[in-house]
C-alpha cells in the first residue's frame, strides 16, 4: 500500500515518465530493425523522434514533482495560461497517439489478430486504449498539478455518471438528472448545513465564529446559482456528444479503429465497447464544459446586474466614490497608470488626465464639454470606461496585478478568457473534418471486386462483388451493413465480416473463405 501511495499519490507522474521512456526501447529497436525504405516512412520516424524529444525535455519536471496535500496545492494557486495548457495537451495527445500507432504496427506484425483473453480486445487496438489512459492522466495532472487518481475521483467519476445520462439513448433520462440538479442538490447548498457540525469543530477548521460567518451566505448562494447555470451548459454538451457518437460515421470509425463489428446504438451498458464509448463521451463532455468553468461567474454577475437595473429603474445612475486608477496590459506586463485616474463622488466623476468633470446619466458619462462616454460597472472596485479598466486605489487587486499573467489579470478584472471557446470549437471542427474526410471512405471502401484466397494464392475467377448495399458471392446474394462492417443474409444473420485484411465469409460447412480486394 505504501509503495502504491508513493507511486500514484506522492510522485504521481514519475511512473508515467519512466514507463514512457521504457516503452521507447522496443520502439527504438523496431526502428533499427526496420529501416525506412520510402520518404514518408522516414518522415514518420523523424517526426516521432522529434516529438518525443520535445515531450521529454518539456516534462522532465515530472520526475521531481512531489505532492504533499490538496490544501497545500490549492494554496499555490496554480493557473496555467490557456495557450500553455492547450499546446501541452496537443503535444501530449500527439506523442502518445503516435506511440500507440507504432505499437499497433509492432504487435500486429508479431501476433496478428491475437485477442487478449477476458476483455475481447485485439492486440491491434489495445495500444490505443493504453495511449488514451496516459493522455487522460497527463492532461488531468496539467489542469491542477494534483495526482490524476484524485482528479479521477472528483471529476471523472461524476462525469462518468453524467455520461450515462442522455437526451435520447441513455440509462438515466435527462428529466431525472435535471430534477436532481435543479430541485434536490440546491436544497443541500445552504448555509444551514453548517449547523450539522459542532461550533467547536467549525472553529478547529476555519478559526473564530466571525471568520466562519464572513462570506458563508454569499459563497453558498453563488454556488447554488452556478448549479442553475450548469444545467443548460450540461444539456448542450449532452446533445453535441450524442450527435457525434450516435452517427453512422462515428460508428464506422469506431469499428475500423478498434477492429470490431458493434452497433453502438444496440450494445449493453456493461460491455467492453460501452466502456470505451463512455470514455470517449466523457472526453467530449469535459471539453464542451470548459467554457462553463470560465464563464459561470461572469454570467451570474451579468444576470444579477441586468435584473437589478430593470427593477430599480429610478436609481440606475452609476455611482462610485474614491479614486480609481487605470490599469492596462502593455509589453507583456500590467501597468498601473497613477496619472490617469477618475475621482468619483456619487454620480460625479473627475478625470485627472483630461482635467474634465463628468456627470453620470444611467450608464453614460456626460462631461461639462458635452462629451459623452460609456461607463460599465464591473464590480464594487472596478469599472470600465470605453475599453479602459479603472480599479480603486484601495483595492488589493492592484497589488496582485503586478505579478499576474495576462489571462489571470483579466480574470481579476472580471473579464473571462474568450480563448476557452476554442475547446468546443475544436471538437466541432474535428467532427466536421472527420465527417468530410471519412465519408468517401465510409461509402466507397467496401465496393468493388474481391478475389478468393486459396492456399495463399488469389484466384480472380472465384470472387466476390459488392455493389451498393448488395453482396454477390458463389451465386448467393447478401446485404452489406457498412456501419458494423458485416455481411447479412435475408434473416439478418451474420455470414461474413470485414477486417483490415479483407473479407471473411462463413460457409455452411464450417470452413471460412477469405477474400481480398483487387
């Protein structure tokens, strides 16, 4: 137990880094024994070496990382920039998918169509499953710098449960889960829940009673509204993920990659294919939910301000008291311009740089020179005039901005990072490109003439023909199911299957016939 704890908790990424290096040894031997003969093979080999070298150099810190506790890690306030996280995820995915494909080729040449006992997965597709696990582990670690085991418990298990929820085809209906999220969960998110614990225990956890009550009600209320906002985001993520997964194109691609003959819409919930499908669905939902984590606070603030301003029409004039300095991000650093500030008293503002007075009228500032500019309240300490942000000189935000990165600084100013929209956009683009690329292959790859293999020799006079959805072989006529890559008779019984080598026809005598395309 202690060894497992040190391996997966205390040094969570050291094992993956070392394992990856060890797996490079058979790949290196394979490259030496199978020297490329054509240009594209050389490009593949050199590309893999370069990608692997960059990956190991960038992630060498994984060997030294030591995890103490969740509380200690949260206090470090680790927040990677979007582009750093996005490029790191892209590098990790490319490296391990590349490694999985290489191992696919190696195992295929060594074992052929060997089926791993117990799980029914061929040796050809097993490396991709391992690659997916390694990618998931590394991406989860990069998100929060915590052991992936913890994040799998806190994130993946709820998402795995949610993946059983669907709009059309699911174990749990959307009506059921939405009822829980909207009606039951918010009842638990109340400040009254602290009454379950004794005051002495609360003081042991958080300090004095005054510290406990400071932001208790506000934080619980904010969390409750976040759940309400989560529901439509989750609904959209479910719709998109189902539209992607439950299509003929995805079904065909799934069977082609994993060398299977499954109908995704008619598989049991506890089967191996459904586990793989669920993992893919979790990936899709997680990527599609990323904008929620970035925009939830922003949306809540927008709705609150909109409703309050609609209700309190008679007092809609913007009022700020005190001095507010302009802040800007210039030349990769945050600048606090103390010469450009607004001095406010109720609805009256004085701009030091322009030496001009402004009077607020709703969300418009009108100067004594009849100039009109728009003021946009962000928080009680921040407002925005045109495209410039102004922060109270008493605010702690000014102290924090100096050492913040661009994205983190704008978050302090209550501006979300719009770049996170690239995650769902990337998913949509990949789906559209995949549909465009695989559609010709999906419809045309099976059609044509096949020669029968007898004693390793192709006999063209005895063959098989596929035209549209009809299969002609030995005077018999069958139907083609191009989604499951199977050949069916009139009673929907499977009489033949496709694989990457060709077609296998099951004869009544019990002896199989093999055909290859020519």
